[in-house]
C-alpha cells in the first residue's frame, strides 16, 4: 500500500484577513464606493469594519455559508413527490 502526503494548506479556503477572498473584495468595493459618495473616511472605515466582522464570523463557521444561504431560496424545504412541476410549497 502506497501512501501519499496530503498538505493541509491545499484544503484551506483562500482568505484575506480571515475573510473569504471574494467576499473581502466585495466589502472593499462597497466601502470604497461609500467613501467616494460621501467623501467621508470615518463612515467608510466603520462600514468596512462591521462588514468585515460579519464576514469573518461567517467564514469561520463555514467558508461557503453565504453561497448556501443565497441559493437556499431556490429550493423547497422538503421534497414532495406528489407535488407537480410548477407548484411550489414549503
């Protein structure tokens, strides 16, 4: 039986400051847009901090949790085999 090394870093999600990278760039862009719209640095930094804290908590729970939550409304809560194709229930 042959064993092959598995490196833990290959299975870790890619993060920036502890937040999933796509979510981090989204937070950065939203904060940057707020800064340019209001021309005030403090609200933009505060918004970045609040969104970063929320995103860090979500990333530590499960890196894919936000994607799961965004796609969850497309599917019913239960599978009902008697339900017709166009009907939506539950």
